[in-house]
């Protein structure tokens, strides 16, 4: 086998794992083989990840370090550190939208063009706008930003407007904390997203194309900027008779700005508060111009639809949900990363087959972030489909999928989400502003060990009221994490309120810390480490002083310190308070 | 010319550029001072209260001067599940500062943020934009120590 090229994963998570140092080292040491930086191949757990292209196909190496030993191993195509993957982790995946992600140089337009890039746009340029809209309608594509609104229909509304100026916005705010599909796509194949936008502009007559990108994504912003320059240079923004203009705007860290009307306010330089609809943005949006907003992944699908045809696109998926869906898979799984699966696979397929979680080790997934709900392990045969997920009290969401292991507390998880939404509420609607705060207070009371059955009843009662009393999607979905954990994990709430126990031993006020002396070797590390000096010379933790910081648990070489049920740990003289 | 004025010079005084202008100022100065608010208001001929309103709405804008090393602890869902609260506690114990604070020497400041997009490496933190993942207590303390050494030099 002869090595023809070495590709190093240098997307955000690759860089976080140390890819920059690997790139520098390889570039210094290797002279005769081209080294390129590619984006996210989805196997983020294996970063820094290298793909060695040879005349007989590719070989992957995981967790590569800037060391001679690793370099030699790779140049010699040795077995050590080799990863037994091709491009898919499992049979369950179907790589379409991500086909080029992590496979081509992130900043090379030529490579994108050489791999079928801009063929969709070329086709669209020869079509009538109405026919493009028709093709997208036929594909059955629904918005990937969470709502699942049919994209073709949205475009037809904008296309029908007569106006001098029409706006198309790419929603790249990726507000779900714990999701990174859009980041990966923009970093790895920026041209694919921009091609989708150009096709959208052709179909709808839009003149200005905004991208509203989260400021926390510097690499995505850099790669988009480079790609936009390349588009201008090649004149690809000349759509037959007219020229369109891209504008890249950085968000400033407000979850509510993912909502369409809030985003428009933010683009106008104002506070990002939502407003009542109608009028819909397609009637009156950015500075009053007709405006349509689509998600990054939605645009990323569009070039495929044009290239292969709407009908072929619709051959993958379920009755009501067509194509594939990207999921940012994280939490308690062996192989966290970016997965692409056809609509219709089960949640279990993703968690166990793609994520490699051990059966029996997981109690739930949270899907759809703070707006979504949890699905318990005994319902993992649920399929990925907009409508069937809704019937379970969850939502498809934008693609955040957090796997929750058995040793996590569901009440604490619900508290976490309400803390998030209470903080992010823009404050316009009383129910959203005050209601989420009330819910948070009750949840804090319960995780703090002072909760009662009345508090749980209060939560169950308030949730639906917040949903009804809120103007925008933030408030309308904020209670979901509580409602769904109450539906499936009521026993955990009861354990906190009736028995004053946190079964997962995660809630600080409901657990103690204890040294199990049988395995202790009296090394003294715990005593030295404890920031509040709660451990005695006899190696006993005084739980009246201990802050539950887990430092001793982390530092103990024998792993003989653990959390135990409240009241079973030692309480010293200063105890009681 | 003040650095604020220099940052504003390249930006057209069109109202929709207000956020962009504030981002440019913060990029230069590290935070948004009272003087900066006044200057930005003048640049766009809007009231200072209006600028203040925009600044307070968005989490990105800081009103206090950050340390030389800006630590952001991710408390997105994946990191939270994987122990972000413990990570925050360990940093606080080590540096004596809480979220939103800067230490006395002006070396470290700490903030809690939502998702840095590297969820598969949870729990993660970033220091001046560079992300560190798969943290345990030991690795974290080493990173802080290395920065302290580098910062003193
Ligand atoms: C509070 C809130 C936050 C949202 N955040 C996002 C987001 O980060 N990214 C996104 O694409 N859509 C988000 N949405 C949905 C968008 O408002 C909008 O429906 C979507 O961008 C439309 O694009 P699509 O039809 O292609 O999905 C959010 C909605 C709400 C109510
Ligand atoms: S529901 Fe909440 S976030 Fe949405 S507009 Fe009302 S107050 Fe603001
Ligand atoms: S660190 Fe562990 S082994 Fe060492 S003294 Fe403490 S409990 Fe014992
Ligand atoms: S960003 Fe590297 S594989 Fe995901
Ligand atoms: S949840 Fe921490 S990086 Fe995404």
C-alpha cells in the first residue's frame, strides 16, 4: 500500500483534543505526503483522528499524539491505534448530508467542486423558481431546527411575495446546550450550507442572505467567511440575472434569539425579544421585508435534493419524516460524536448500536434539549420521526441527544433545564418569566431534600399553564423536561420527597461522603486534598463540614471513597448545621 | 484616539450594527465599560440607556474587566451530566473565585457558559478560547497550574 495523503481531523473537537499540535508536528516531519486539515468525521470520541489515504483505500488512526512513535506507526501503516471504522460506526447509520464532512479540506472550494459540489445549484439555475420549490416539496424535507415545518411550503410563501427586497436567514444559533450538529456541518462543509442558501434564494427570489451564527463557534465563522469569499470570487452569487449578497452576523449569547422574530430583532441590532405572530416573517420580517428562516441542517439537505431529485430523497425515511437526521450524541455513551441516521431507526439503535452504550447501563435519553423531553430506556423502540416522538412527550428537536446513565438523577436533570430556561426567558410573558422561576424554586427545594408531595403536585399543575400563557416557543416548551420526567420517573421525585433520598446519590443535600476503610492504604492524599479539612487523621469524613466537592473521591488511588445515602455518613460534633 | 473610538471607526453608524460594534469594543477592551457605552451611544446617536439595554440582554457582554486568563466552564447539558458543577467547584476552591468574578491579581476570571460545541469531550472548559476536554480533577489542576506559571512569567 502506498500512502497518498494524510487527513487530520481539525474541527473544534479535534482541536480541543490536541489536533493543532498534531498538524504542526506532522507538517514539520513529513515532507513528501500532502497533509490536509479536515472537519468532523463524526467519531469525536477518537480525536485526534487521522485518516491515511492509500492507493488501496483509507486507514484510520485514533488518539494520535505529536510523537515520533505515533508518526512512525502511521507511516508504517501498523495495526496499533488503528480504528476499525470506515465511515460509519454501525449499520444503522446512513451518511448522506455528512458524506463530505471530515473527508475534504474544510477550506477548499476545489475539493467541494470535485466531489459533486454546486451540481445542485447548477441544476437549479436551469429551472424555474416554482419548479425548485416543487422539487423541495416533493422531497418531503421538514425543517431541521426543531419545528419540522415543511421547507417547500415555507419557501412557497416567500416566493409568492412581490417585494424589492426579500431576506433569507440561516439560523446558525444552535441554542440547545449540548448540541453541535450545525457547528460540525458549517465547519466541515461550509459550501454545502451556502449552496443550499443560494438554491433557496433562486427558489424564493431572496436578495440578501443572512447567517446568524453563535459567537462561540469561531472556526465555523472563519470557514464560512472563507467560503463566502470563494463564492464571490467564482461569481456563484450571480443567480442568472441577479446578484445576491451574504451577511454573516455573530449572535451574542441569548437562547431566545433562536426564535424567528427574536432573531430578526437581534439582526436589527436590538434586544432579541420575540413578538406576537402574525404577521409572520414571510409577510413582514427584517426591517419589514418578507423574510424566511431556515436551519443550517435544513439548508445542508437542499443540495442533495436538487442533485438526486426530490423523489429519490423521499425514498429514505418514514411516511411523515423524510431523509436522514443528524444527532449530536453525548453523555453516557462509549462513542460520543455526530451521527447521521435515516428517519425511522429507533432510539435504541442510536444509543446502543451507534453510541455503543452497554445495555442496562442507561436509564433515559434527553432529546430536544431544554425544549424537549426524556424517553426512558423501556421506550427505546420509539422511532425517530417527528410525529411519533411527539406522542411520547418528547420532540425531534434540532438533534441534541444526551444519554443519561443509571447513576444520574432525573430530578436534578429537570432542575438543570429549568435553571437554563428561567435564566434565558426574555421576560416578556409573565407566565414564562415567573412560572419558570417558581418551577425552579420547587425543583431546588426537592433536590435540596426539603420537598413535599405538594411541591410535586404544584409542578404538575403549573407546567401546562406556562405552556398556555407564553408567547413564544421558549415558554411554550420550557416545562417539557419537568412534565416528561414526572411522567416516566415519578418514583425518583417520590424518593426525594417521601423518603428524602436521592437514588442516584447526586443531590448534595441528600448524600454523604464516606471512606470505606477496608481498602484504604492510609496514603493521606484525601486529607491533603480536602479544601475544607473535613477528613480526620483517622480517615473519617465529617459530613457536617464536607461540601460534597468530590475532590477526595477523585484523588483516592484505591477508589475507596464514595457517596452514600444521607445519614449513613459520619457527622462530627460541629454537626447538625 | 481611545481604543473604543478606534474600534468604532470602521463600523457604519447604522442601528443594525449596534451589536457588532459592541462585539468589536469587547474584543478590544475585554469588557464594556461605562465610557464605552457612552461612546457607542454617541456613535449611533441613540441614548445610553438603549445601549445599556442591549448590553444587559446578551450574555456575551461583560461589564467587569476580566482577568488575563478567562476561564469558561461549560455547563451545557452534556457537560452538566458529566459533572460541570464539580468542575466549577474545583476551580473555585483552587482560585478562590466564583462564577462572574476575577481574582485579586487580575490573572484569572471565571464564567459559566452554555455549550462550547465540544460535547463529545464533556466535561470541557475553555481558557481564552482554547478548549480543554475530558477533564478530571487532576488534569484540570494541572492546566490551572501551567497557566499560573505562564501568567507570572
Ligand atoms: C426559544 C427558541 C430557540 C430556538 N433555537 C433554534 C436554534 O438554535 N436553531 C434553529 O435552527 N432553530 C431554532 N429554533 C427554531 C426556529 O425558530 C425556527 O423554527 C427554525 O430556525 C426554522 O427553520 P427550519 O424550518 O429549517 O427548521 C428555536 C425556536 C425557539 C422558540
Ligand atoms: S415565552 Fe418566555 S422567552 Fe418567550 S417571549 Fe415569553 S417571556 Fe420571552
Ligand atoms: S486517598 Fe484513599 S487510600 Fe488514601 S488515605 Fe484517603 S481514602 Fe485512604
Ligand atoms: S469534530 Fe472531530 S470528529 Fe467531530
Ligand atoms: S455541553 Fe459542554 S461542550 Fe456542549
